[in-house]
């Protein structure tokens, strides 16, 4: 897939799937794998408060 096609599809997904954050994250990760031509990618979410931080990791593997 061409770079411009991947970016256009990713923009469409971001605007159409705003209500389901989990599905949106996996779609972004899946398109990132395609765009970077890698086998897997990971997203690290960090939530900080005044006294502590919590982390969440989301993995996606190419098909």
C-alpha cells in the first residue's frame, strides 16, 4: 500500500471510530505496522496523578 493511501485510510479510521477507543487504538497500531513495514508495534499509555503514575501497554502483531 502506498504511503499516501495508508495515511488517508488512517485519517478516515480516526474520524469514524472516535466512540470506541480500544478499536481505534488497534486500528492505529495495525496501520502503523503497515506504514513502517515492521512485524509488531507497541503503545505505552501513561496516566499520571499528583502522587503516582500508572502504565498500560497495548501490543499489535502483523498478520
